[in-house]
């Protein structure tokens, strides 16, 4: 420890103004926090299921009471539209409330055996390290910490360097609600310091990581060296497949929000649109109207549908994918002046090998390509290293089921672009991840199953 705090400036992406500073946690303090977490684990796991449930319900209520403050913090720290930010704070509240029911439902089995009884128990793992990206700071944090806490674990959480403010506030709310000291600690800092220490430290029992596939791969390798369990939620390049027999008006009107929501900084963004050739031209006309109607601007404005990108570096990265004007079909609008703005952009690549169809751009850029028939649609949809989400538009129910089963992806929606629901499982195929978050089984992913045989022989 140097003794001199290292401060990081928090920048509002819509204005480029500094809106605060945060102290970055150094390696020695990470170790101290993990030691405190380990100590707190003994007490937290011993709290009766009913009392742990009650504390989590109070925590959810505290988040609810602070919802508008949390949302405003996210608007100024992350540039999220106020409508989205309120949804995100509400999502964190609901996730905590949903898993508050879990302590009383971590039910084991009684398995028939000879000469005794056999029981299984779901034992908490210990200290869980949760590493969060900048794109959805509140929801993604809660998807990790809420089921982990419910199963009796303690949590050390690293928010993204760019977006620590709401996680820090949520930790304060947990304390105020009565969650014991050190059960949920938020440690802002660098991935290469705090995140890496979570992976390396022998007292961190499991890692939950959401972020880029590249860093996820490094984290998995680090965990493998220590036989440490890991859940990975990584990138995506999801397909929005539009058949000629679909409600084309609805498919086109909903396509922009499915990819441009959160300025495209969404692992589930439907960033490839596959359209049956016979209706391609009509779809593009309808899509152009919808993109031009998208309200891009000051995220504090209640009418804003899209805000800025998170940083200048991210804007440069996104812009590097839009250098060939020949494949730009059309663009929407974006403010000029300060802020990391990028207009919603629709590309029509001519080659299926174009990198805009394969790499995660993580910005408001979508690529549209035609397909010939059902088999061709499935082939193009699956021609990706990723497999996180996707949508299928058709009025033919049998086809909807066939194509849903054929696309290699963890989360599909038919005639809709359903967002992640906390009470259904979420996760990816292929390079999109490992394991599942959310849904009724999530707390079990934070436990070891213990089998105990008790002899009844006299
Ligand atoms: P990263 O994967 O680098 O960051 C995600 C989180 O991991 C952050 O908290 C980061 O910390 C931390 N981290 C970084 N390096 C390490 C490490 N060696 N050990 C442990 N933790 C680490 O994503 P970026 O922010 O750099 O975004 C780059 C691209 O990744 C995006 O453009 C997008 O394509 C993809 N991405 C995908 C996301 C998704 O939801 N699937 C979310 C975010 C990004 P720090 O903040 O200090 O960097």
C-alpha cells in the first residue's frame, strides 16, 4: 500500500463532464476485504433461513425506496436514458426480492438406499467474487450477488472502473437494511488488480464474470489453475430472423430497440438482422422509417430512447467498424457537441464473411442480410462464434419451434424481443459463456451438493 489513495474520475458520457471521483482499491486492500468476507461468512451462513430471507426482503425494500436516486446516478455515470435506468434499478430490486425466497427453498433430496437414509444438502461455497461490466451496472451486479447471498455466501464485488457509483450505493443500502457488515462489499478498482486478485486468491471460492470473451477466457484459465468454479456471461452477435410470413410492420418497428437499446451496448443486442429475400426491400423501407424516428439525445429527457456510448474509446472502437461507406444503408440522428454520441447505423454487407457480421461491435450498428429459405436462415444464424440470444419472426408456429430448436443460442424469443427475465435462466452457447444465471436454479450454482448416508442398522 502506498498510503496515497488513487482516485479515478467519473465522467458523464453525455456531457464529458467529471461528475465525481472514486478511490481505486489496491491489491493489499483487496486481500483485507477478502479476509473480512471470509470472517463474515461464518456468521451469515449460520443465520436461519427465515431470518436471511427477511433481511433480503428488507434489502429489496431499501433499493425500492432509493429507486429514483439510483436511476439518476446511472443516468449521470453511464449515460443511460432515464427510462432505462429506472427499469435497471427496479430490476435489481426485483432480483433481490425474487431470491429472498430462496433461503427457505434450498431443498435437498432424500434418496432411497438400503440400511439407512441418504440425504443431500446444498452448502454455501464461501466468498464469491463478482466482476461486473459497465453496460448494465445494477442488473448484472444483482444477478450475481442476490442468489449468492441467498444461498448463504458472502460477496466481494468489483464494478467496472467506468461505472462504480450505483454498486457503491447498493452496498450502502444493504448495510442500512440490516445485512451484516462485510457480507456484501463493493471494491472499485482496476480489473487487472481487483478482478485478477479475486481469481488468484485461494479464499475466493467462485468467480462470476460478465464482460468480453477475451477477458473471460483469461479468467477461466486462471480459475482452471485453481480448480475454481466460474460462471461466464460473455459477448454476443445475436440474429433477428425475419420470415416473409411474419407481421413485417411489427418486426421492422421493433428491430431498432432490439439492437439500439442502451446504444447497442448490450450482450443480447440483435445486431444481425436476417430477412427472407422476397420481403427484404420492403423490410428495409420500414426499418429506415423506424430508425429515423428513434429519439437519440439527452438521457435525462423522458422521451429519449437512446443515449451516448460509455466512453471516447468505445466510440472510436465502434466507429472503426463503419469505415466503408459503400455498405452503409442508412443512419439515424445523434447530437453533435460534447458527449460520446454515435448515430444508429444500418449496414448492408455484401459478403457473409464481413467482420461486421461476426465481431461484437457493442454500439448502435446493425448489419442486415437476406436469406433464401429456412435452412439458409438457420445456417447464417449459426455461422457465429457466439450464441447468446436471438429472435424469430414468423406466423408459422411449427417453423417457429423448428427454428428455435435449431439455432445454437441460450435465449430466443418468437415474435418479440424479450429482454432477460430474472425468473428464467439466462446464459450463452459457444463463446457467449459458461453456465446459467437467473431463474429458479441460480442459488444452487452457489452451493456444493453434499451427500450424507446415515446407517439405521442396529
Ligand atoms: P472487459 O471484459 O475488459 O471488462 C469487464 C469487467 O472485467 C470489468 O469490471 C473489468 O475491469 C474487468 N476486468 C478486466 N480485465 C480483467 C482481468 N484481467 N481480470 C479480472 N477482471 C478484469 O470489457 P471492456 O470494458 O474492456 O469492454 C470491451 C468489449 O467487451 C466491449 O466492447 C464488448 O464487446 C465486450 N463487453 C461485453 C459485455 C457483455 O455484457 N457481454 C460487457 C462489457 C463488455 P475494468 O473496469 O477495470 O476494465
